C-alpha cells in the first residue's frame, strides 16, 4: 500500500502544474537536458562502430587473418618453418610467405622511401588486395621476370601516376649488409630495376608500399632463403583464438602468433577511442543530470505545505523521501526514454539513408558510417540509471533534511 502511495503521489506531482510556472519550465528543461546526452552517446558510439567496421573492411586488404613473425630478429630461414604441419593445422585455409623491408625507389630523378613487400603468388588467396587496383594488374612475376606494383603514394612521389607509365622501369636501392662500410659507403647497396605493372590505393598508411615477388625482394634486400612473416587465411568457421593457441603450441617460442587485431594497432586504438569517448560522455551525462537537482529542490520547496500535511497524517520521513525520489526517477525515466528514442532514430536514419554525406572519393563509403549495436544502448541505459539514481537520492535526502525538517524543528 505504501509502495503504491508513494508512486501515485510522485506521478501526480510530475503531471500536475506547480504553483510557480517557472518550475514547470525548469522541469521541462531538465528533462531535455538529461535526454540530449543520452541521444548523443548512442549516436557517438554508433559512429565509432561504423568507423571500426569501415576500418576493418579497409585493412582486410592488407592484413591477413593471422600473422606469424619471428620472436627475435626481423627475418627467419624459410626452411625452419614446417609448412606441412602449418597446412594441416585445424582452421587454417591457406598461407603465404612475405619479406618486408624499406628501400629507396627512384624514377626519372625523383626518389621515394618505399616499404618493399616481397610476396608469393598465393598472396591473392590470403588477402583481397586486387580489389583496390587502380590501373594495370596485380602481378609480381610475369613470364619468369620480376615486376612491381606500386601504391598510389609511391607512384605520386615518383611521378608515374599516369596510364602510360605502366611498363616503365624504376630503380630500387637497398643496403647491402655484406659489403657495407662506414668509411667507404660506395658499393654498399644493392640495385635492382623492375617494371611497373600495376597501381593500387588503400589509405594513407599504405601509400608508401610496393609489392614485388619474394624472389626479387630476397635478392634486393640480401635475404636469400628468408622471410619476415607468414600471412595466414583462416577458414570461415574457424575460431581465431583456438587456431592461435594451436599454432603457438606447434611453433613454440621461435615464432610470435598474432591475429589481425593484434598485429595492427589501429584496431586497438579504435576500441580505446570508443570507450574513452564513452567515459567522457558519462562525465557530460553526470553534469547534465545535475539539472534535476535544482528542479527537485524547487519542487520540494513548492510542496512544503503538502509535506506538512503528510507528516500530520503520520507519514514518516522515509515515505516523504521516497515520494520525491520517485518523482525525480520518473523525470529521469521520461528523459531516458526520449533520449534513447531520438538516439536510435538518428542513428538508424544515418545508417540506412546516409543523410550526412562525405565529400571524398578516397574512401569506400560516401556517407558517414554508423552502425547501431544493442550492447551500446544497454550500456548507455545502465550508466544513465546509475548516475541518475545516485544524484536523485543524494539530492532528495539532503534537501529534505536542510530545507524542510530543520524548519519544523
């Protein structure tokens, strides 16, 4: 009975007009002030979800599902790798070897530092990099001859961003560790000339890369019979954690096994940014929730006569506190509902209609990417309820103690 009474009175206070019209205005403003951060948080988290999905799709062209690298040093002898055991590992569909290191590229007097990636022809079975070709073909070996595919940034720096540049020879220079001398550096490098057969573009971080054959990279970089990593593609139904554990047990301490999300820090950075923004948004929500403090204080002062009547009828302090606490909770519930509905509507509108457009041709999408996740909505609701409960409880208890009960002592 008492439980129903306090809710009924609280609901009545929320609906009924106050004796001072300014309190009605402040109550409405408080509800809006608490609803806006809720909608903003849902929208912000959805934006990060969209950016994370776009980044994953973008980097899947250069990041394999799993990567093996030597635990010490930068390269390893290929013969030390048990390729037969690697193929038989449950969950592994295919793999390819890669040798990567920096070199100097030169064409027609122009130079650029480039990350040379020597790969096997099976690379196209591991990552879909061919989807990002802008000109030519993705071929590292042509008629038993080595060739090179340049990233957009390298092609721009070297001045080969034109259709008729395909087939042009570019020079590559790398340090020759066998002949290097600090006194006489002349001849302390290896030089190779390779024809350009293709141009590709992914993003700014991969704009200084170039692909050639593993054989050509080994000769240029003076790493005969060596590779720097093994790129693996997993089966669609494979469990990455289980495959990683199996590979680590099989390879031992000589190799480091990393999933796509572990080998590229951009994925971890995206997750940290998302929940960092969530933490900051919680602070904004807490500050916005303080608007209910002023509203409840004015409502309590406005209802002093009602409080006196309830006390005359035998109402305990706990009942009076529960009435005004429930009024604050009802206000918070209204603002929460409004905020969640607005946030979901805005997010779904952008997700399916793409209202906000991106004026760029270098990305995979032309609308700002957003993606609504149920967990984000649940986390926002839980955080809001926790913050509102604490603020309302403290506000009502302290206000009744200092404003009402002390006056009646």
